[in-house]
C-alpha cells in the first residue's frame, strides 16, 4: 500500500515534537508501509534539504533511545519533502494537488497540525481544489472548537467537503496502550463483564494528573483551561471506554455508537449541581518535581487576575441500568503532586466477612502514565494456623515489560491507523458535540460566578474541596485510600 502524508503546520510544535518523532518510530519498527512520502507544508520558503536539516536538529530534543542515529535519520529523511504554502491562496492548493498527482498513492492523509481556527478555511480550500476524493483522509487535531457552537461550525464545514468516514478527529488518549487494553480486558475476557456494573462496583475514578505547569503556553492555556483542555476530550473519552456497553462488532461505528450512548446518558448539569459537584482550582506557588514552582498567575503570558482553571474535579453519574447510582469522579490538573494518570475501578466490599477487621474491597487500577499496565488488588492469606491473616496483594500486569517489542506510542499508533483508514480510535462528530453539550453548562456557570477557582499549592493534589467531593459519598481518591 502506498501513501502520501501531508502535514499542514509542517514547522509547528506539534509536527516536530510529536508527529515526526512518532512517524520515525513507526519507520524504525518497520510498521510504516514502504511506499510512502511525507510532505511538510508551511509558510517559509525552503528546500527539502534545508527542511531535513532543520528536522535533524529538532530530533536532537527527542529523548534518548528514541533519537535516530545518523544512518537511520538519513533513510527516514529520504521520505520527507517540503513545500511552501500560504493556506489562504487557492493556487497553492492547486500546487499541492500537482505534487500529489506526481504519482497515485493508494491513500492520502492530510494532517491539519495548525491552529484550529484555520480548519474551516483549509477544509473549504481543499474542497474547492478537489482534494477530497475518496482516497483522501483528513486528520484534525484538538482543540476542535471552543464550545458547542464553534465545534458544530467546524464539523459543518468538514462535512460539506468530506464524508464522515474521511474525517479522523484525534484524541491522543485513545492511542494510549492501556486504553486498548481496557477494551481487550472488558470485551476479550469473560471474567470482568459480570462484575462490570452497579451491583459490584462502588465508584470509578479517572485521574489525569500532570506535575508540569503551563510552561510557555500561558496565552493558549488561559483561553482554554483544564475543562476544555482535558475534560471535554481526554477524560470523557476514557469515561466512555470504561462505561460503554459491549459493541456488537469491533468496528468504528459499532464502538462509537456505544460511546455516544454513554455521553448521552451522563447526568446533565444544572447551576445547582455545578456548585455541588464540580470543583475548579488554580495553582499557586509551591514545590513541584523537586523544584520551586511559580503560581499560575506568575507564568509567562498569563494575564493578571486570570480566573482560568488549572484543576477540575467532577462527580457525575450515568443514567442507565448498568450504572445508575454509581459515582464517576473525574479529575485533572497541572502542577499536581505527580504525573500520574489512571482509571481506578473500586469494587464493593464483600457482603459478609469472616475475617474480622479486614474487608478491603477489590480494586482494579488501569495505569496510563507514567507506565502503562494493570493492577488488580486482592486480599490473600499470609501466615499459617492461628497467625493466619489476610493481606492486600496486587496482581501486577506490567505491559511495558510483557509486550515490550510491540509497544507503540499514542501518536505512532494513531498515525498508522489513519494511514490504514481505521476509524476505531478516532472521535466521531456527534460524540464530540455531545461532549461539548455536557461541559457547556459548567463553563457557563463559571462565567457567571465571579468567586473564581480555588487556590491550591503547586505539588499537591489540588484544592481540599476535591477530597470533600469524594468524601461526601464515603469514599476517597485512590492516593488517600
Ligand atoms: C494535551 C493538552 O491534549 O494533553 C496538554 O493540551 C496536556 O495540556 C497533554 O499536557 C497531556 O498529554 P499526555 O499524553 O502527556 O498525558
């Protein structure tokens, strides 16, 4: 199979930090189909050679073992080309079409790694230039819109040019290995499904914690905030994967139909429930990653007095037979105590215990970061006879070790899936719009509420109110258990 892959925003951060290194890994692992061309387009005038040299220098920032050696880079770079393109000029799209027409690749992937406000214009121009034939796929990076209305507008333009099956909306969390394993665990094994419901599960916690701050992205982040940056997309996508009904087939629409049903069943917010069930926070100075960290308001490009949230914790429920009454807690934040992302499924205690003083419920931890893997916490006997006691043990499946040679990073996997034309791991427009529909009342309520986010010190687990949110139900966040 031959492919042409075009990166709009070819000199941008996303391209050199994530996309090109991921493609290189796919190339190194022998997973990239052989007959491929990669074209970066951007505004600067430069030759293929100059672009390759620039990319070579950027690759020096790639972490240790993932960095190519000279010989590998030279072979990879042979595939890489560069063209100047002004995205507002119709004739530049015509030139792109000529480049693509130099040969007839089976697949053309157009990756929009630009600022999202350019998406409507780029899509419209691609349509006018006839760059939307069936072999073309368009990949759209988040953030897809700022609210429901802007997301709908982007989707309207995309739909007027491309068919839904040509649109690949990226949520890189869906490319993470543990998310794939969650699907395998739930739908490839008989063990968990009978327990995967309200009768056996007490609560589910999804934590996406980062220890980094906003870095140099203060201006972008300040107009986005944790709710739009992490909850509307990553956290809700994880929630759908945990809570969905078993799909009838392993195909994109069967899976996405089930995910959409979950989003539609989420308890909608009212101003009262926002005040009760949502906590927003903003970091102040503290210690993070062993170093002094400034507060959010002192980060570069953050306007004084900003009320932007860098932390969100939410309690919600899913209104269906499987999940009625089970709290789902979502939490994300910058400058938290650790980089630690995980889904914790807390089971109910046994109905009756014959081991007095010990009735520690089972817990399944799906770890996404920093390592990926799965831990099942059980009680087992320790000692013998009179001194027999129960003690917590955990069944630890370290995927990093077990499947080391087949591990692929999120972007690597998603790029390969887009080239192969498999939509299973991409977000459909109706899912994305439904997620906006759910978060919007929270954003609206915050806009009206001038008390602003609660402060928390950098390097902690967020405002105390987030612990209280869970304690109210008689539970605790996993690090407090
Ligand atoms: C991105 C957000 O989507 O995800 C960033 O815009 C965040 O703010 C990043 O840092 C986290 O991704 P990961 O894969 O490092 O958890």
